[in-house]
C-alpha cells in the first residue's frame, strides 16, 4: 500500500461530511497542517504492521487522525464535534470514511486498500496546535491491504 495515496484518500472521504448549517465546510488534509482552519480533520501519525499474511499478502496501517471543531469552549463547538464523531448522520466522519470502503467485493479507497474501518474515537479534549488551542478528538483508523503494492 502506498501510504501517501491512502492519506489523501482518507482526507477526500472525510471532506464529504455535511456540517450543520452556518458552520461552513470541513477543512480536510492528509497531513498535519502548519496552521488550522476549524472545523478541521487531518490524518496524523501512522503505525505499520508488515506481513500480516505470508508472502507480503497483507499489511496493516493504523492512522491516528484528529478532528478539531473550534477554538471556543461553548456548547456549539461541542455539538459540532459531537456531530462529527457520531456513528451516523450527514456530519459523521465514520459514515463518510467508511463509505469509501466501496461495495461488496470492491476495494476500499478507490482501489488503494482492501478495507478501511474507523475503530474508535479517543481523547475528546483540548489540543494545542501551532500555538493555538482547539476542542477536538482523535480517530483511529485501520487500513489493510496488500503488502506488495
């Protein structure tokens, strides 16, 4: 699997969320941004486990992504983040990312991987990023695919 292409495909999938009226569009990138325009989603760290199957048959990538709702601490910011972290709905990052799985028998992320799964949300808290503080959370995604591509 090509890590850079997968990062970009995850960001593209996340970009399809529809946030509540008046919030604006989600800024989404496959890499840690120098500066943040909230609401924001980005693909951060990656852990790689090689050779989950013999003969380079499967590798596993675990991405830690972050979603930032706002720099404010009001209830509206928490509601935006809650909407992005929900399991379903137009603002759901889980629904948007897992829609990129493709249909039965299709490869995920436009053919870049065998499967993708948003496994969990963790660290619902304040994050310091480039000198500013944002309300956000981490999302852990598992991507599996051929180790020979």
